[in-house]
């Protein structure tokens, strides 16, 4: 593709309403002209988690305004957009319906092509937008709904190497926070508490460490946290800090083993790749201890460690627009306006579903 391409991206898969305008230049680089995200944190915090019906209504109320704001920031009209990209799954079906139907309506009214984007593919390709990472590379996706280690071979070409067999990592953070009486969202709250804690006070389990397969398990760790808290109840602020620090330490040691084995497998599979890369994405990627663990691990294995900016690791429309641009640049077909949203949509279509897995499509 030799011409400049511009796409309007729409993201409504969970509790962020987002719109963005992104350009792909002929050399493959990107320019983000607008990036608008409206968080629903206040609407859901009282419930300790995302309420699907509230999320869907909030998307309905906000999306049109956000799209208008994105176009205004970009200084363009819809006629200057080459295509529309909207998240089609996985996610909360109500939210997906709002975003995808809006994208369809715009596409129909303007005659522009529609790209129904897999939310996980948006995460998988973000590092190409921010850092120009070449295929193939490894991606660790860690969020409230997903914990996966995926081989990214090309646009639309993904091979799942590992996934959670129970809770996703972000879910484990949220449930730990709720158990300890910390505010929602749990991940940042646990990290703040851990900053003043003793990571060696509690010897929490490190699930699946030492096993050859690359899957993850966090349910047992969450149970161990509950038992530790009950065993010393009533807990003090220092107890909570120590539990959080020990919890994070167990997470980092588990990731070191699981991901280390994945890096070794990549080197064996692709011995000729001169600069192998590990990309991390998802909200948990913002955790400083997780990032430091992965950064150090990559240095040991001589991998490039790529962690996009925090605002592009969490849910956003920039990554959705970019995924559409990647497909468009390759001449891949757009989607029919009859395309339906999918609450579950695995990146690796051939991967077997496990008996237990994280929510929001984490069996992908």
C-alpha cells in the first residue's frame, strides 16, 4: 500500500468508551490524530466491578459525542476518513452491540468500508504502531479478562502458547483487593499497598512453576491470600501491605518461570530471528513489578522488551483503528455490514478451549 490511510476507530468492549483517528503512512508508521477515552470508573466503583447493563447504557450516552470530539481534534470530517474500525469482540455483548452498530451506521451512511476488529488483535498489533516491531514476536496479554502467551506470526496469524486455566491475572488482583477491603480497580490499589509491604512475609504458592506447558493458574494463589488474611484477622494496614507485597512477589516469580520458558521456546522455534521481542499488553502491564520482572527476564534471554505506553495497554480505540489499518494496508477484505458481535472470539481459532479459563474471551 503506497498511499496514506486514515481510519476512525471505535472501542466499547467493556467499561471504556473510546474513539480515535489514526493514519498509517506509506512507510508503515503511524500518526494518531485523535485519541478520546471516557472511563466509567465512577459508575462501577460502588459495585466493586463492571456491571454490564450500566456499561452498555453509558456507551449509548457517550459514544456519539466522543466520535464527534475525535473528528474535531483531528480537524477532519467523516468524508476524510477512509474506513471505520469497530471492536466486534470479545467482550460484554451489550457494549459490543453499541460500538459495532454505530460503526455500521457510519459506514452505511458514508459508504466507507467497515472493519470488525478482534479486541485481542488490537492489543497484539499495538507494538507495531508504537515501536515498529517486526513479525514474528511473542505477546503476553495480562488484563482483567485475559492471561495469554501468544505467538504473533502476522496480521490474522496467531498461535496460543499458553493461557490461564482459571482466573486471569487482572481478576486475581481485583479479587485480592476486594478481599482486603481495598478500592476498585484492584490492580492499582494492590500495587500501592505493596509499596510499603514486606514481600517475604508470606510464602504464597507459585502455580504451575516448573511445568513444561506454558499455561497459567492464579486461583490457588487467590485462595492462599484469603487464608493468610483470615489467619491473622483482624488485619492491620501493615498486614495488608505485606500480603499485597507477597502476592505481587509470587506473581513476578510465576511470570519469570512461565515467560522464561516461552522465550526459550521462541528461540528454538525461530533461531534466525536477529532481534526477538516480547510484547506486553493489557492493564496489568502497567504494574511496575510485573514490568521490571519482564524487562530483566528479556535482558537475560537477549530479547527486546516492548511495553507500549499505559494508555495504549488498557482499552482504547487507537489500537482498534490500527488493527483495521494493518488489514487495509495488506488489501484484506472489509467486513459485511451483517457481521455480528462475538462475546468470545479466540485469536487462535485452532486452540482447544480449556475446562476453566478467564472470562471475557480468555479461552482464546
